C-alpha cells in the first residue's frame, strides 16, 4: 500500500495543476 497507479497519479497532478492555475 502507498504506491499509486499511473492514472491516479496523473489525476492528482492534473488536480494540483488546476488548483495553482487559477
């Protein structure tokens, strides 16, 4: 446990980018 799947990681990155790109 603790390792994220690639799509989950990409979704997290996209979410973080959306948060800063306001």
